[in-house]
């Protein structure tokens, strides 16, 4: 996963994604309420999927839990929703 905001890019990953949002493993300094551009890709995906999301919550590293942020995808067009649904479905077969 790649997150872009204010000319800054962070490469990260997730193990929790749906059509509503994503948990992004991240030790960066994202603030609740901040809007970010998320670019999703997998090794089997030819075209990355670019979406706008809002940071809903932030979780520091504690014990065995990974640090990260919960992102809610902004309003999606019909095409984006179809592409995201296909993307999420494809991940079920890769794991």
C-alpha cells in the first residue's frame, strides 16, 4: 500500500481491508481527520487503485499489536466501488 499526502509517500501494508475502509500499518504521524490519498496494489494487480480516505483512528504500538491507522474511504463513485470490490475479492484468493 502506498499513501500519498502533501508530496509525502509512505509504503505500508494491510491485512484488514473492506469496501468501507482499511487498517494501515503505519508508524507515521497521521492525524485523526486528515485526508490521505491511498494507492492500493498487489503483485497480481496491473492497475493500482487510487482512493481518498480519512483517518478515523490511530493506534500506537502496544505489546504484540501493530501500530497503525483506521482509514474510511471517502464517497466512492460506482466505478471505484466496483473496482474496490474486485480488489478486495482478489485478496481472498491470494492469502
